[in-house]
C-alpha cells in the first residue's frame, strides 16, 4: 500500500534527480511540519548549508498570524540572509509538497526579499 509519506518521498526523489545547487545558485529546500516550516540554502557540490531560516528562530518569535503568514516571513528572512552572503538567485526545491499554501508563501516571501528563481 502506498502511503501519503511514500508518495511524497517518490516525488521528492524525482525532483532531486533534476535539480542541484551550486555555490552561486544554491538549492532552496523546504521542509514543512504540521506546525513549523524550515528553509535551507544548500550547495550540493560541497554538501553544505549556506543559510537557513525557520519559524522557530528567535528573530521571528514575535511574528503573529496564521501559519501561512509566518511562512512568508520565514521566506523573507532567508532572502535577507542570502543577500548578506551575496546570493541573488537559487533553485527552488519544494521537497515533494504541493506548490500551494505555506510552500507557495515561503517562495513569495523569498521573492519579495530579493531572491530570484
């Protein structure tokens, strides 16, 4: 029996076969739990995380609103960290989640913060 988690995992593997991040154009990876959202900018050539942001960060502790609004703020926070590192473009990795709701909100927040993908 194929569960929802197995289906997402297969989609995730299919996506990762096609996209990869470099130092100049890292991969923006999204992880969405039931209550939080986590973003990472990853350089796949060296296997390192260049920057990360999450809804659990102390800088975003005062943000109020629903989970979608918080996700947009997390995207903007990651974009600010990326521009401080000199990264202006990235490859978006939705990790098997539908491009909808919180995942779309993080992408919109990152775009408004200055990242291009």
